[in-house]
């Protein structure tokens, strides 16, 4: 029984008694179940396991507090309409927004944040972390932290560009197909079917093997692969809008297809499209990360998370977790976007389960 | 019975047509290459004689449609020509490795399907409880993580720190079945983690969708206990969506397998594909892509057919 164990349990017990006294039922259940889990794990794994549980719970609590304050800050800054919406956001969504915000800042201000350049060799290969290098050096002696910061810009930027292109192509074609109908609609639908029946990673590999892997090729390839998914959704959503009376009225007024799409259909199918954008971004981001992990994405020396994992993977067999940090960065952003999308879907579709 | 056969036949025909279109895409995309394959293989410095010789050897002097038909008729009998880099027969390179990949996917499927479906039903039963929320966050995290992240975490803990399973899945012919299962456990577990999360969420959504229907409400108002409502009333109708979910996720395994094989250096077809792409070995790339696409389509077809067989309403389309 060390001081840590005694302090840990007494804190938990005091916390749960306080919660019980003030009738905060959910907090009490949370704290009490944490105590119970700690008992079991402490008996099995000793105080080492307890430290792990405590760190994990502490991190979770920290994330919760950060998201809570971030949501409050957003509510303060936003106008009354938006603030009302934001108040309904669950903590997970607030956490997602916070992470996205942090990534955006890191990506935009990368050269000011990173202490060294992304391709700058400053020490020996695999040098451990010291005061100069927060995370140590990579396989060529470049600063891992700087590369991580630049990677935000490169990896996320690439995925974002590809998603936007896929969206412009897919949504444009979808709305055109919905308004035009007829053979164009049929043809585009069948075309989308064919592309979607090739697994995305395989199709990407095929295109990269033929056109070589450079930034524009990756962007176009990924956009071609994901545009049909956007097309399907847009076609379905816009199909419901096109049959409305106000579209009929606009047509009778003599408006052209361009006006119909821009001013009538697009605003009325915005909500599901925004949520879809988040989802597609996750898929695209994971695909691009997978490609660069396979050594076929952004080419060196440009810093990129997927290839950073691959290049430093040997460190894992020595029990070092540095190569996992870029992979965790990928996972964290995808999780964050998913959290926000989950909330938006719930809000826009009225997906209220009984 | 006749109308079912007809419907299934229609689906199979549609699948064949799609496969044919995909084979055309796969073949003719290589034709889009600036210059031609011979130029790409030998590089810019190649002499004219070398180019002509290689073109002759690969049959590039014939027009593209003729070569496509030759390639396709070969592919039907699993003859995909020779590799550009090593000169070996593509089918002999791929054959054994394809079986390895199928083994890995089957291993993952056998573990994940029962686990995912029972967990999915459990979560649907306990919906909106703390347990459901936690499961939601966990599955979302698992789906959002790239496969290599999960794979390396498993290597770090199970292989390096706790020394329980080997980190590299090297296979040899004279291994016992238990040894084989042990060696391939970590790659299979990586796939299981991703697929279980997907399957659980889809099963949950399917069941909850069903639970909103009036006849379930009726059963509940009659006073039927919750577990019985699920097992006797909801589940028979839930089979169709669940079969769909399983088949779709098995199709998902096909892509996941490529990254996992590279992480664990597993001798499967995904590894071959990645190597061939970086060496620009087109016959191998084409063959692997065709095999992956065919498997993908087959599983999607299975999902369709399964849905038709278990849901009588689909048998009489309006």
C-alpha cells in the first residue's frame, strides 16, 4: 500500500460521497463504478494497473473539462441563433470541434510552431528525445515534432483538397442528374455503380501504379473514387427536393437549370450534404493515410503522417511508442470529425430513437 | 421457388456484367499510360531494338482490343500472363498467397461475426444507457483508427511488451494448425477489431429500426418480456439486414487485409499487390485488382441474394 494507492481511493470515495450527498446521481454512478473497477484491477494488476486506470480516467476527465469550456467559449462568441444550437451539442461533439480547431491552427501556422524545418537533418538517426527535440529524431535524424506539425498541413491539406474535389464532382453531377432526369440520370447512376463496386484502396493502387504517385494524381484518383458516393447521396436528397411545388413554380417562371440548382435545390439539401462531407473526409483521410503508409502517397522528404509511421516502425520492436504518435494523430482527427458528424446527423435528421 | 431462382439468376447476371466492365476498366487504364508498357519498363534511355523486342515478347504489336480478349480469356482459366519484373507466371506467384489471404480473412470472420452480432443485439437492447454510450464511443474510435495504428498497438503490447504472440506472421508449409492459428493471431485480431465495430453499429441500427415498428409495440403492450420481444418477434425479421451487414463487412475485410498484411509481413496477395504497384509490374497489378474486385462483387452479390431469400417482400418487387 503506497501513498498513491491510499490517496487515490480516498479521493474517489470522498468524491462519490459528495456526489451522493448533493444528489448528483450520474456523477455518483460514474465515480462509484470507477472505484469498483479500480478495486478489481488493483487486486489483479497491483498498483501499476491502478496508475494506468488513474491516468486514463484523469485524461478522460481533462478531455471532458476542455470540451466543456470550449463549448462555453463558443456559446459566448456565437450569435443567439447559433448559441442555441451549440447548447444542445453533447460533450463528445464539443471535444470534436476542439480537436478540429487545434489541428486547423497547427496546420495554418506550421512554420511558426515547428522549431525546425520539415526536411532539416539536425542530429543522428533515432536520437532519443531531449530538450531540443521533444519527441526525438526520426530515421534520418530529423526532428519528429517538427515533422508532425508540418504533417498536419500536408496530410490534412491533401485529404481536404481531395474531398472538396470529390464533392464538387459528385454533388454537381448528382444535382444535375436529379434536375435533368432521363438518360443522363440513368447513365450516371450505372457509372457510379461500377466505380463503387471496385474496393477503394484497390482502385487507388491501380491508378497510382499507372500514373505514378504525385500529389495531383493522388488528389484526382481519390476524388474519382469517392465522387460516386457523394453522387448517390446528392441524387437521393435532391430527388426528394425536385418534386416539390416551389421547384415547379420556379420552372414555370422560366428559370434555367443553373438557377434551380444554385438557388432552390442546393439550399434545401444542405444539411445532409454537410454531414456527408465530414464522413467522406474521414474515409478520404484514412485512404490517403493508408496509401502513404504503403509508401505510395506524398513522396519524401515532405512530412506526412502515414509515411512517418512506416519509416519509424522499427522502433516499435524496441518498445518505443514514437512511431505510433502520427498514427494516433490520424485516429484522433478522424474520431473528432466523426463525433461532430454524429451530432449533426442526429440534429438534422431528427434521428431520435424512441 | 421458380421466381426466386429467376431473381437470383438476374442478380448473378448483373454481377457478371459489372465484373466484365471492371475488367475492361482495369485493362484499358494501363493503355492510358504515356508511351506504353515497354517504355515504362525499360525507361527513357532504352534503345529502339530493345523496345521492339520487348513489345514483341509482350504482344504489344497487336491492337488493344485483341490483347484484351486474349487477356480476358486467359484470366477465365486463371492464366494472367507473366510478370514483367521476374518473368514468372503471375498465377504461380499469386496462387498460394491468395489462399493465405483467404485463410486470414476467414479466421477474422469466424471470430468477429458471432461476437459482433451478439454485442450488437445487446447494445440495441440497452440503447441510450451508459453501456450503449461507451460502446458507441469505442466502436467509433475503432472505426476511425487506421488499420496500421491498431496493428502496431497490438504488436507493441502483445508481441514486444508481453511476449504472447509473434509480431511477424511468417508461415511455412509444415506447421501444425495450432501453430498456424497462433502465428496469425495478431493480424486476425486487428481485422476483427475494425470489422466488429462496423458490424456492431450496423446490427444495432438494424435492430433499433425494427423495434420502432408497430408489431413490436403490440408485443410489448401485451406484456411480453423484453428479451422475448427481441428473440421471438424482432430477430426473425432482423435476419435479412443482419445477413446484409455480415456480407458487406466481409467485403470490407478484403480492403483491410492489404494494410494488415503489410504491417505483419504476412505472405498474402495484398503484399504482392503493393510490391507490384511500387515496381510497376502491370500484369501482377491487373491480376490482383481483378481478383480483389471479383471477391468484392461476389460478397456484395451474396448480400443481395441473402436479403432476397430472407425477406419475402423483396421477392415480389412492385
